[in-house]
C-alpha cells in the first residue's frame, strides 16, 4: 500500500497559521512524524492562500524537503503553481491532482513528462464531478487514452475515483467501490488511490466511517491512500486488510508492523 500523508494541508487551521507565520518547526515536525508513521509520500497543499499560493507552496516544498528524503505530492489545482513547485522539488515528485478538463490536462501533461512525475488523476472532466461508476469510468478511459498517446506509463498513474459524501446521496460509497473494482479489472498496472475523509462529510463520528470505507476500498483492490498516518486505528486496519486480500506475502509486513507497535488493537 502506498501511503500518502495528508496532514500538511492549508485547509487545516493550524497548518494554515504555521505557513503564514513561517513556523518551519511545526511543519517539519508534521513531516517527520508522518514519515516515521510509514508515509511514502507527503502531500503539501497551500491552496487556502488564494492570492499567494505559489510563494507559500514553494516555502512548504523547501521546508519539508529539508527534513525528509521521501518525495512530495504537490497538491494544487493551479498548473502554474505545480510547475514552479516541481522546478524546486528534489527527486521524483507526485502531482496531486489533475483532472481530465481539456485545458488543464494540456498544461499538465508536458510537466509529467519533463519531471518524470507520478500523478494522481481525479475522475472529473469538463462536464463536472461524476456521480456514478459508469461516468467515472468514462473519465478513466479518457485519461488512459491520453496517457498512452503521450507515452506516460500507467505505472506512474494513480486514478482517484473522487469520493463524495454519503450524507448527500446514499449511493456515493458504492459508486466509488464499483469504480475501483472495474479499474482493477480493466487497466492492468495502473494504481488507485483516494482521500477517505470526503465520504464522511456532514456526519458525526467521521473517523469510524473513514475507517470502514478504507477497508472496503482495499477489498476492491485500491493500492494507495491519502490518509492521516498518525491515526493508529486506521493504519492497523490498513495492514490487516492487506493480509486479508492476499497482498502481504506470509503476513510478513503485518508481523513487522505488530513488532514495531504500529498495528495494535
Ligand atoms: N483526493 C486527492 N487529493 C486530496 C483529497 C482527495 N487532497 C485533499 C483531501 N482530499 C485529502 N487531504 C486531507 C487533509 C486534511 C484533512 C482531510 C483531508 C483533515 N480534515 C479534518 C478532519 O477530517 O477532521 C478537518 C479539517 C481540520 O482539521 O480543520 O485534516 O480526495 N487526490
């Protein structure tokens, strides 16, 4: 399971304040803690700063890379911000995220090739955010055609079905699960990922819904997740689920994580 640590996100009040105050220690401690907890990528987002996102994002990249060797997932809706962040990032970054909107995709594809990045591709195009698995899979198709044409290997692509709140429509969980299952059947080699927390938006006790959803996504073949790696319960469920879907040879990783105290009931 490829774990993308989500905590350095400017939509979180304390992170936003730390960015504004150039509190490098706070951000760096969030980075180190997530790496120690098992993250493989660290998401960095300065999108809450509408007018000066670029400047804050570049500071985040420098600040986080000063204390860790793992690559960053550059989380921005603005191709220009992504380009500038990639230019200062050391190593092979991930772009989080792109959509199949024509103009934006045309701007991002050359960056994926130039910087040899991994990329999270959101199931969304010029017609908006899909509700059904069927409409999500049409976007997946569009992405995969485009990537094949451009010589971008599917192994570098993480398809994100785009999770929506079940409090808005009770079918929204199932549509994501069915999308994951179909992607797995139809596109060999491509990765799948998602952010869990949107699923529980608007409901109490959100963590329990996020946890249940992670287990279900893993059962449909999801092999990456954007997550709070400091949440011990969700990390325990993650390693347990991998055993149960035969993605952990002889339970070696599970046993290792038990020994390290990461998996704990
Ligand atoms: N897909 C992709 N990228 C994403 C998302 C996704 N990036 C953003 C988001 N969704 C995932 N990242 C976060 C980061 C922080 C929080 C949730 C998701 C978070 N939320 C608090 C909570 O749930 O309790 C509330 C915010 C707060 O603390 O103020 O911390 O789906 N590709």
